[in-house]
C-alpha cells in the first residue's frame, strides 16, 4: 500500500469514524479522539481487505471505498466495545 493510499484512507477514516459512531451509538466508552483513531485504523484495514477480495483499489475514493472504510471502523468499534465495555 503506497503512502498516498494510506493518506487517502486516513482522511476517509476520519469521516468514517464519525459515520460509524452514528450507525452504532452506545456506551462503548469511546471518546471523540478514539472514534477518529478507530475510524482511521478501521478504514485502512477495510481498504486493505477490500482490495484483497477485489472490491476496489486501496486508496480509491468511491462508494465502495466509503463502505469498506465504515465497515472497518464499525468492526473495530464493536471489538473495542467488547473489550472495554463499561458496566452500567
């Protein structure tokens, strides 16, 4: 994955983190900075997986790219919620 692809997925991850939080609200114990970081990491992972299965090119800004970025962020937020779940 090139530096340009990583930068594009990072920028997309910034936005996808907030979209993922809107889709999956709740008490995962995630502050805004963690949301952005999980979005960036999730979008890079989602982009890499998407390119491996032939669903777009890593670093491509498209509908498929947005879907994979948000999907990766959702997955990481779900795992984060399982690991660091706050007791009610």
